[in-house]
């Protein structure tokens, strides 16, 4: 449902990418009275059907509720009041709500995207699906439609929120700090009843496993694997043997069922500094990526645009750039805190290939020191639910 735009259309803000960062930013700008155009190379159906996991931090949930996009997540999201950490098949519960006073929610990313697409269209927003940005030259953005038509759009500000492979990041030349992890996750969607009411993060000498609930009939499981593995390397017998070996514990047996999806997810971290140059700004995965441990990706994208939106609004409505020019300075501290937590939690829970007996025992001892201390459990809980303010 794309509007037809005449050649030479002007917009205060053009956003590349209809993912969580781009859609949330467009929604926040609209609520402040600033127009934007969102350009997305994929179709709406493709965007809404790309299945991705999602845990929404309390601040993200509060943003949705306060800005009128929270009805469905409140009705269908699964409250996450606690998580279980299993060490060698012995579980410890982290009481997220009791330790922090906050509750997260399990709500897949594609459902979040659906909610914001529907709201932007209901509000008369301009979402150009199946349109590809081919050039960004200052305030002139070149766009190609699916039919091959070429458009030129003038934009005062351009936001690249088009994912980790964004080609526009190169125009914000600077430092790209990277870290490659020596393991990956083998992700599975399984038609089965829930294994447990809460997520189980399990570490075992043979590797990590994550047991996650999607619904009463659909579950999401992950197994640590080699980055070089492919789904074909894992037979069903091997999958179930390893899930049970790593995640079963007293009173808990991993539920089996028909496997409907299989994919290997690489673990990478990266941060671009600065996140802006001239009138071009990076947000979400275009600026930084985190591994899935701790579920920071979507929430970090939302945190970016909560910082970026007020600066854009001020610049558009008053011409003052003071707040906008501080976008990188204001956003990066939270980005690096999320990177630290994702790295820390990943390092504690994963047995790296070739891990020495000393390193393995030391890693488990460190994990026990966290789990057996109220201060340690509180720190983990606070980082897990997020440390940014909930005000929008």
C-alpha cells in the first residue's frame, strides 16, 4: 500500500528500512507533528512474515502503550516475570519482577513490526514498499520502484535503519569496532506444548541451549553449534538427544514435536562510531549488532530512535541542531552497555570449542558466583530487563 509520489517530492525526514527502528521513528515523528517517508525494498508481506524472536524490555513496552500501539502486545504478549539459568542441569530462577519491579514480554519482532505498519498506515503515513534507495547525495535521495521507475526525493534528514548490511553506513566513515564469536546458534521452531512457563538458558559441557515459549502449541529452541555448521549437519535424533542432554533437569523435560524451521545464526558484535555525518544518521542494526543472548537487538534499535526523534523534531520545527548533533554522544553509552551485557552473558553460558578444563571450571564458578548472590542475581536481572528510562 504505497502512495504514488511525484518526482521531486520533499520530506523533512526520509527513513530507509521498515524494521523496528525505522517504523518506530516514523511513528514518534508523526506524534510530534513531523512528516516522514519510509522506503523499504521488500514487500509488506515479506516484512511481516520474516520470523524473528523478540523479547521486549519494559521501556519498549511502555513506549508502545504510551503512543497507542500497545493493545495487541498486552493481549497476546507472554509476560516474562522470570527466567531460569540451568548450569549442568541444575536450575536457578532469576525473579526479574521481584528483583527489578519490572516485567518484560515475549513478543516476536515480526509482530512488533506488524503493529507499527498498521498504525502508520492508519495514521496516513507514507510507507513505500518494494522501493529501493539507490543513492543518497546530500539532501537528494534516488529511489527505484519495483516497476523500474526512478524517483528523486528531497529530504532534509536521512536515516539509514535498513539492517546490518546497510550500504549507507560507508557514508558515515569512522570506526567500525567488531567482534566475532567462536560459536553460533542452531535455531528451531517446533510444534509442541510448552516445556516450561519461563525461558530456560542452559549451559552444559556439550554446549548451550535455550528453551523458549512462543505459544501453547509452538516453541522456539536453540542449540549452540559451530559457525560452520549447516542445518543438514543435524539429524533429528541428534537434535533431540542434545536438547535433552543440555536442558533437561529435575521436573523439566524438553517437549518434542514436529520441527517446522531450522536455521544457523552467526554471533557477531559491531558498533559504528560516529552514528551520524551531515544529514545522514544510522539507527538499529545499521549502526550496531549484538548477539541474540540477552535479547537486546530490537530494544537497542528502539532506544536509538528514542534519542534520535527529539533531535529531529527540534531541528525540523525550530532549525536548532544542538540536540541532533549530540545523537551519537547520547546514544553510544547505552549501545556499549548492551554490548557488554550481551558479551558477558554469552561468555558465561557458552562453552567455546577447545575450552580448557581450567577455563571451563573457572567459567562455571563465575556463573555460580552470580547465581548464588542476591547482588549478582539483581545485576543480571537489571541488565536483562534494560537500564534505560521508560519515559517516551
